[in-house]
């Protein structure tokens, strides 16, 4: 069966998808009709599977797999106090390649076909992910004095060159990532706004992740983080706000009115004790909400399929806002849409991916539902959100190219990827 979250709750029992030579979907319909209309084409059959649009991970620091476990059981401030100096001492282009390649393997295993990335040495990260087959949208991370060690003017020149040499094309869009309103000054944010004006790109930024962040920015600048971002000219339809845990109701409405998106990262938000993002309120206000894993240093794993389940349960049992627990909050189809078409909308690539539609890229995931955790399958979307786990992701295609084939990677040796990450971890902990 095929599931199409473009119409939440819609599934096509015994469905089929035809993929053209250009990697785009040619036809979708009942399997019997499709096979008859395309006699002679090779056919892959998946019994007791659901075919989903590829998941879109809208916030990650992919190469931080190398720092997994280095700062557990700490809040965000203490976490950053450990990790940021470690990055400054150890980060290299080669390290980013190893860490990102491992992250790409982990993401594909959970059904992800596209991921935003906010990290350093973006060229190395994008190339490493491509070795695995994962599409990564990335670009310069803007923070003066970060591991790039570039002075501000040089950093801005690098960002300008990135936009020039990595233009938007199809499902690829470059990103510019000012780290946050507490690490990049208002004047610098205004310079970033001037830089991206006229470019087709994504702006991604951490925003209102903790109450302490809001209080710090208010004390320093006399405004809350969303005000600072808006005043700089960076709150708009190409902006992805990572976390948004402490956006008040008026700010939620402003995010929606601006056409910006929030990347909800519940695993790291809970682990760092940052709080619970007001997802029901954002959705009620009309904002785009997508899902993210964050980095493996704070969230430990990159299982976006697991994020779906946590999102659905969290906002039923412990939602933010005045509503209180409500079992009807965030039904399965809504959560799955946030991870697919919602993620594509957040990234501005919904014309190319995010749903199973003719003309879109064949970013597809086959999930085996013949598992004790999902049988009997009464509702395939609910089975995916509430019961499925990443070991049930059997095959993955990115733009029509098979990346994962019956649980095995096509273009990389997973054991070698893991061994490289292990060696890097040993090296970093000895340094």
C-alpha cells in the first residue's frame, strides 16, 4: 500500500508507483492498473509494506556524531560549555566527513531522504552524505569565533561565495545559518539579511530554545529573540527556526504570519531539559511545523522515525499551553505530514519532494509492517507513527536511486563507516 500525507490520512491499498529515468514519479495508482499500463517494466513487490514519502529532517548537526556521549545529563548551557571548546580544539574537514557519513547512514536507516544540516565545513559534509545517498541542504554556519576561526568579514565573504557557487536547483537549496540571537549580534544579523537578500536560500537559526536564552537576550538587547530576528529582517518564509520551545502565543502567531517554519526537536529538548515546544499552538496559528533530530551530541541518536512517535505522544500527554492533556492532539496523520510534506515546506522544496505525487522526485521509503510491533495493521499511518521502528525500514530511494536495498546500503559498507566513526571517537577522547 502507498501512503500519501499530502492528503493527511489518505492511503492507497495495493498501490503502485512508477519511477521514470529522471528519478521522478511518472504514475501512482492501483497496482493492477499500473502494471497493466506499464508492461515490460521491472517490478519490485513489497508485501505487507507501506510506501511513504521520504522523511525530511529539518534540524541537525550531522557531524556531531563524533561527539556522541561527551556531554550527557546536562542542560543546554552546560552542554555548550563542554562541546563548543571541544569543537574549537579538534574539528577538521576530515572529521566532518567521517561524522557526517555516519550520520547519513543512521538517518537513511530511519527513513530520511533529505536533511538540513547546520555545521562547519559544509562542503565536506554535503559530499560525505552524498556518498551514502542522502540529500543534505547545508551552508556556512555563522558564528564569529567558531571552529572556522575566520574573522567576521572573511566569514561573510565565504558565505557570499557559497551562495554564488551553490545555487538553488530542484530539491537542493543552500542554507545560511546564523547560530542564534545570543551568539550573533543584531548588527551581524542585519548583515546576514543583506547577504541573503535576492538569493534563493534557507536561513536556519536556533531560537527560543530555553527560558534562559530568552532572558539573556532580553537583558542584553531589551528584546526577545524573535524581535531581534524580525528587526534584523530575517523572519520570513525562508526561515527555519530550530526549537521554538519558548515562543509565547503572540510570537506563535507572528511566526505563522511571516510564513516561517519551526523545526521541532523533542528528543534534545527533553534531554537538555529545555521544555516542550508549543506545537499544538503553532499549528492552530497556521504555522508550518516540521521535525528534527538535532545533533547526536545532544539527542544521542538520529532516529527521525522515533521522533514521530515521541512527538505524537508528548503532545497528547504533556502539551505546553493551557489546554492540558488531550488524546486527540496531533493524530498520526498530522505527525507524519510534519515529517514529510511539512519538512519539505519548511525547506521550500515541496514542489519536488514530501509527498508521493506525479512529477515529484521519487524520494520513497518502504516500511515492513509484518512485524510483531505493527500487526495487525488496521491503519497503516498509525502503525508507522505509534508502532514502527527503524529496523522495519527496508528500502529507501532518493530521487529514484535505491540507497537502501532490503536493509543493506548500496554505495557504502556500513561496517567501514561505523569503524571510521569509532576510530575518530577514540582519537578525540585521547586528544
